[in-house]
């Protein structure tokens, strides 16, 4: 009896898959099909699967061609499967020619002709086509453009920057028009060139950009987020907005109400929430692995040299609380809940005119524990995250907000565990994929709940109003 094995994702099973499975079956008497797990696909950069593992397995089973279905979970499993399952022939489509020749050591390797003109990516793109307009001025916009190319069915239709600045060309790398209105940053232009997006898509008005888009990604200055989101929602467009999504609790509640009433997706853009290691460590902490969570301590700093310069225009520079506070608050609210009893904000301001804090610490008291965040653009510290529990703690080394690694540590160090997860695109591509899938399914699949967003916005509001705040000086 000739035993054959083949592997694949088999997302939205199509004629190409069917032909492949028929040809594979014809190579022998018994066909084993390895269907890739969602995690394995994530780790190899396949982020666009429409169907879950169970749905994909069902699709393969319904062909009636597989004698046995297994799940492929890790790199290198193929060797193990071939040896343990007494495989005579390993086969894949011709798009993989050469890639698996090393398996010849264990069995015969056959590459079967691929069916031309059909692919899962093509089917997914046909199903969904979301035109996204970008409002903003700085590099998050350009990272977004590059990452969006990896998400099926997304088209970036253009950019608009409505950020007027008081003095003109103080910030290098930015292009302003004659009235000193910021038109775009060179960064965006170079990224546009690199990504083959025609530069003609710099829109003159937000209304025009809205008219050309199904959804808007907002990465303008934080004080504009509310108005940009409001305009977009009122124009019937879905919104993905860099955090903080608004400056006050009331503003966010209004936006959320409008989005819910019209049936639009309103999502908070914090890329860290979408990085696999972060997502898994939160789930691990919630599962009781370190006992009851007593304390969460997060630190995010990045020195921004120019904020100390004399007479510098900081109107286009995010302060520490908006740039980092939103990320640092995320694990606190996700693990301790959003109903804190008390908080105290300690801020060291570099420039009050521009609301520019060099360093800010926020301490929280909850029913079940305490938490603390420290952020700074004008001071440098160790940017790690520590989640303290009654049985052990989770340690995420700096920079924790874009990590692929964390440790669970115990009193008995023999029991310590290390976890690694592939980090691709700092989480941005997964965030875009969630946004697009939310639009497609009419269901908010955000990794950040509205309560968490409201709590983050609330802290920013109190910071701006200097509520619960102690200012400290050098
Ligand atoms: N295929 C094909 N013709 C198409 C599309 C796909 O013959 N038009 C084949 C592929 O070559 C592969 C199988 O169908 O052998 C499954 O394709 P995918 O679902 O895209 O999975 P893939 O990423 O190719 O998985 O370990 C995973 C495997 O290495 C490959």
C-alpha cells in the first residue's frame, strides 16, 4: 500500500485545491492531508485566512478524498509525520518546487502541477474590497500603507492632512504649503513612491477623501482624532483611529453611539494589542498561571531629542501621554479591569504651552490590586512589563510593546517558562486584518473593548485637565 501525504491551509476550498487533492490521491492508496493550524499560518506570515481551522478541515473532509486528516502545527513537523506515519510519497503543488527536496531523504517527493488562475487570496479579495483613506501626517501612516499591502482586499485610496502648524519649516522632513498648512511629510511621499501608490492621491479636502473611501485610518494629531472620527462616521465611513480615539470621555461616548446607531466599525488603533506575544501573555495571565494578579507595572519610554530644544515648535509632536500612555495603560485595564478606585498622575512638563510632558507616572488602586505606568519622551528608563501574581510573575523585557518573547517566573526557578511568538510588522498587519474582517462581518473584532478605550480616553482627559495630578520639577 502506497501512503501519500500532502499539506496546506485550504482556506475557502477551491478547484485548485480539489485538483491537487485528486492528483495526490491518485499517487497512491492512502492519502493523509495535513491542514495547517491558525498559529502555524500566523508564524509563516499567512494572516488572511477567512476560515477557522475547523472550517478548513471540514472543507477538506467534504471532498471525500482524504483517508485521514491531521493538523500541521509547527515547522519541521513534516519530517516527523513522514517517519512516524510510514509515508512513501510527500506531495505539494508546483509553487513549492525545490522547497521540500530535503524530504527526499525520508520518502519520495513529488511536485504536482498547480491549477492556474485561482487562489484563496484572489477569492478573499473578491469577497471584500475595502478602500481606506489615511488622515495624518507622520510615519504611522506610512507604516500602515506598507503593512496594508499584506492584507487581502485592502486598497489605500489616498491621504489627507488637516494639521495646520504655527511655524513653517521647523520640522525637517515635512512639506507645508504656502499657508504653512502641512500637506504631507516627505516620509509619506517616499513611502508612497516605495509602495507604488501614485502621489496624486494626496487629497485637498477631507470631504473628498471621505467620498473616495469606505473606511478611514486616523493618525492625525490627537486633538484632531475626535473631529476626524466624527466627520468620518457622519459620512458613513468605518473608523480605525490611533489611540487616544478622543480627548474626553463624552466625546468617545458620542462617537461610539453614532457608530453603533449607524452600524459602523469604530476601532482603537493600538498595534501592541495585536502582537501575538502580547495577546498570549494576557490570556496566560488571565488563566491563573501566576495566581491572582496583584499588580501590573508597565513602562514605555523613547527619547525624543528635540523636545528640550529652545523655541522649538512642538505642535506636531505627540506628548508622552498620548504617544506612550495609551499603550502603557492597555495591560493595566485589560488585566485589572477598568473600574479603578483611585489614581494619581505625576507629571514632569517640559513645555506646558504644548502640553508636553517629558515623563509621567500614573498609579492606580483597584479592588483587587494596584497598577502603575510610567512613560516618557524626555527621559529614558527600562521599558519592561511586569505582571505580579500570588504564585509567580510574568516578565516581558524591553521593549515590551513590540516583543516576541516573555517569561513566566516562579520562586522555584526550575519551573520558569519562556514563550516565543513571531512578531510581524509590530502587530500592525493583524490590526488591519481585524479591522477589515470586522467591516466584512459587520461585527467589531477589535482586541480592545469599548470599556478599555473609554478608560484610556478618561485618563488622557484627566491628564489634559490636570485632574488627580501632581506636577514635579527637576
Ligand atoms: N494549489 C494548487 N493550485 C492552486 C492553489 C493551490 O495546486 N491554484 C495547491 C498548493 O500548491 C498546495 C495546496 O494546493 O499544494 C494547498 O495550498 P494552500 O492552501 O495555499 O496551502 P500552502 O500555503 O501551499 O501550504 O505546510 C503547508 C504547505 O507547505 C503549503
